[in-house]
C-alpha cells in the first residue's frame, strides 16, 4: 500500500468508489470521468506501478478480472464493442501511478474517436533495427 495513492485509498475504503467487481486480489469500479458511460477501472489491490515491475502471478489475476469486467460490460450494457487500455508513465498519459486497466464500453453512437496518429518507418532497415533492439532485451 502507498499512503498517498488515491487508488490504495479506494482499496482501503478511505475514499469512495462505485464498485463493480471485487475478488481477493482485484477491485473494479466506475471511472469518475468516463470516456463513455460505464467506463471501468480494474486495479490490483496491492500497490504496483508500472506494469512492468508487477509480479506475473498478480498480473495474471488482474487480466482475468479485466476479462470478467469486460464481459459484464458487454452483457450488462449491451455494448457493441470495448476498448481496453493501460498507461505507464506521464508521457503515456498516466495520471494515477497505481497499475490500472481502463475497460471502456463502445457503442456505434458514442461519438468517441481515438487520436491515433499512425506513423511509418523510414525504411525496412529502420524497422529491423527497432525490432532488434526490442528482441535483444528479452530476458530468460
Ligand atoms: P490514467 O490517466 O492514469 O490512465 O487514468 C486515471 C483515471 O482515474 C482517469 O480516467 C480518472 O478519471 C480516474 N480517476 C482519478 N481519480 C479518481 C477517483 O478518485 N475515483 C475514480 N473512480 N476514478 C478516478
Ligand atoms: Zn496505490
């Protein structure tokens, strides 16, 4: 637990939330500022940040809970689709530094659009070098 983390305070009941789902490891609640109404946050009860430093076993429990919440949103709100997103670092748009997945219902009529600015590689060599740098970093 982190004493000044707002999501840890929600887990401890020190701040309110509109709870959607809870199990031993995970809590899901409505985002206070939904991109689309029904937008949920799914968090580990233990404080972790960023996702890359989270133990795999806890991440497995979290992603299974994300899928449960996603199914409940689909069935309960009859959404036409979903976005599932997760940010790490302020440069990536993260505001609350406690790992969380956004599960966002999408409807044909919701009017939301992502500002997804697709770029391109200068050439295949640049693309291969980028892949090499990532692949070389895999650890056993
Ligand atoms: P991030 O930008 O870190 O990926 O997303 C943080 C999310 O937490 C935002 O969508 C924001 O609306 C939500 N949020 C921030 N504070 C609270 C809060 O006190 N309660 C709830 N339910 N959501 C919050
Ligand atoms: Zn926390």
